[in-house]
C-alpha cells in the first residue's frame, strides 16, 4: 500500500499508510458484537493457511485523498442479528477509531455484507444430493446415518 497521507507539521510531515488505516478499521470492526468475521481475498486466505501472519486488515479497502478517507468493509454477520443495526454500529466504531487515532477525516464507511455465519450447534442437517426425501428403498436408519455424516462433514469443513 502506498503512503498517501501527508499532514504538514512545523517539525515535518506525518505520513500514514493505507495499511495502517486498514488495520485500525479491521480491528474496530471485529470489536462490534454480531460481526462474525471479515471477507478477504482468496490469495490472502491461502497465505494465512500456509503460515502467514494473521491479516488484521482482511476485508478492508481504504482510499486516502489529502486528509480524507473512504473505507469499504466486507463482513460476515452472525445469524439472527439485525443487519442494519450492526452495519451502523460498525460504521460508527470505524469512523471514531480511525479519526481518533490518525486525525484523518473519514468521509464514508461503506458496509458490504458478504455472508451470514451460522453457529455449529444450530447447523441443520444437510441433505445428500439436494434431496430431503429418502429413497423408497432406503430405511429410516440409513437416512439418519447419511444425515449424521453430512452434518459431521459440514462441521469439519467449518473447523
């Protein structure tokens, strides 16, 4: 990321990079109750799997012009939350933190809801081959076994 921000001071210039603003915004976003996570790029997710440091600016896009900032957040919310309320709370938290820590003017905080996170305990049984009805030759015990295996597979994928 480039260091776009120049704040003139008597002693010299202060430059705050977009990456710093992204990190502040990402941390502030994750502190909002009801936000399950941030959505990053596929390349970033793969790098994290292979041992790269956790990217605190994942799911955050920042554009700095002069002393003004526009921030885009790409988030996952918990199932059952009131999405507009969570979005407004995230916008307020990010605006407050970025302005307080950097002295920049946050013009906009755009929220992009990319998905919903469902708790493991509440994961419904996943039907095999998108067909909930048991085959006419399949017994109830076979159906229960298949559904249990499907739920276990979904839970393992989430871990």
